[in-house]
């Protein structure tokens, strides 16, 4: 028992204590914080696969030149404002459907905690619990 107590005392004396080593008035540098941010967006491969799928199944589409240059999925201005917004929660009244089985196979399974849905011909990635629109592949069906 005395040997254990002696070992503890020796270990305590040999270990560096930062409060004794610091000079008064000087603060220690804060350790750098490394925030791990995971980007949960569609990859270039997924975008190409989704666009190829819709071209095969739907064709290139016939969007009029005036709507095509607006780059809003070939929707009239009034309809474009009523859609979803990336970074915002999806409105509950928005009509959605799951992607077809073939498209789901081509783009792969969504990451844990996310789902894929199709809204107005756009493929959208949502966070499951909050229904937050994380990313979208716009204008697949014109």
C-alpha cells in the first residue's frame, strides 16, 4: 500500500503541470478547431446518370427559347416561384413522388438520413427528419 502511494506521489511530481509553467499575463494559444463539414450534394457522376436517364425516358424536351434561357426548369415565372428552394424546408403541400427503381439504381442509394424524391421533373435530395432540401438536379424534364 505504501509503495502504491509512493508511486502516485512520484508520478504527480514528475508530470508537467501547465499552471506552474505558464507565465502570468500570457494566455495559452487556443487549439485549432477542425470542424468536419460533410458535403451531401449530388456528385458529378450522379448528375450525369440522372440526366442520361431522363433523356432516355423523356427525350430532350421542347422548352421554348424564352423559358429555356431563364434556367428555371422550363416553368412559367408564376409557377417557378411556387417550387422548392435549396436550403429551405420543403412545403408540405408540394406534390412529390419517389424516383423510379431504374433511376434509383443508376444514382445509387442516398446517404444515411437522406432520401431522393422527384418534384416537377427535378431530382431532389432531402434530409429525412426536417425535410430540408439539401440539393437538386434541376430541369431534367421540360
